[in-house]
């Protein structure tokens, strides 16, 4: 007999942007290592391309390649890994993963909580951080390097709208093992075969690059949480004309992962709510 209740998936996915979400902006760290002022770089090298109609992610990548060439091939794979090791992470971010696992398991003792990074920045950077081992997959833009390890061309670009594709890929269980090959995310897959439904996802991001992801997660019943920098203000979000109703988040908190901080409490409440949803769906599976 067919059940009227939803298929049970015993999994929660928490997806983080990286720059200004888990830590300081890594492009700024990279530029400072090269002795370049980040504000001047954006104003003089990236914004002119933006005005010409370039996708912002592509514009930034081209500007970085041009900068590297002017500096004698200074941007290398090893330098990006060094940036990952040196990018300051926000307070207590190393502890939040176990905290969220424990929160979920207090409700459903065998629930699986998976963590992912989805960034428009270089995947090489979060891949070299002290928290890289916490993530089932790290998806982001990536460089192509010559025999000397110097950045010469983009190998992969994660544009802002393309974040939707990766979230569909995650939901349907396509390449969740970290593979970078782009699957056909729009093909039909039976609900029982999905890796994790959208209403069992939490997406955490800091703003413009995450708007399409907020849109998707919000429209499919998931939980979107916005963050602003330790020295910033929530008012910048309310003034953003792009933050239309469908892209609003369930909560907006300062980037602080300490146990008593609002962001950490928001994440715990989100994971707890999803765990209770899983528990409810389990009840509906009994004959």
C-alpha cells in the first residue's frame, strides 16, 4: 500500500559560502600578499569589466590573471594554498561542526549531517584551510596552471547563478563525492533516490553571490541564513535593492560561530528543526 507521507531521507546538508561567511575575504588576503590594495584593484581592474557587461566572477578571474602576468606569474597554485592557510577564520568556526552534529543527534540519534562549501572564489583556498576535512565536498572556481604552477586560465568558474546548479546536484545526489564533472542536474530522479531534499538543507551566505541560492532554498522549504562581517552591520542587507522577498533569509546574524553567538544559535535551531522534521516523517512511515 502506498504511503501518503513523504519519503524519509536521514540526512541534513549544511552548505556554506566561504569568503566573508566562514572567514575573511580570501581575495583580499591574496592581493595583500602581492602588495596590491584590494580597493584599488576592484575599482581599477574589476569594475571596468563589470561595466562592460562581464559576469562578475569572470571579470575578477580575468583581472587576477592579468595581475599575475604583470607580476611575473606571481599567482600560483601553491600561493593560493598558502592563502587558504593564512585566511583568518571567524571566531570558533572550527567548533561549529561538532556542535551541529550533536544538536541533530539529540533529536534523531542516527541522523547524518553533511557539510559543503559552495563558493564563487577559488576552491583551492578553502581546500587548504584547517577546516577542509569537515566538508564532504568543496565546490568553487578553479585555476588552470602551467608547468611551473602559474595561473594561466580558468579551469572552472562558479558564477552566482550557477550556485543553483550545484544545489540541485547536491539534492539529487549527483557528484556529491566531490567530483567536478557537471552532471545533468535537470533530469528527473525519483524522490526516494534523492540524496537530500531541499527542505532538509541549510544554506549560509553573506550576500550578493548567494542571492540565487537564497532564492532556490527559500522557495523549496529549506532554511537560508545570512551573515554580515564582524565589523559590519545588518543594515547593509536591508538597503540592498536585490534583496527582494524571495531572497530574504530566515535570520541575519554577525559572523561569529561562538556557542552563545546569534549565528551559532541560529544554525543549531535550523538543524534541530530539520531533525524534528525527519523524526516526524519517520513516524509517518510506520504501517
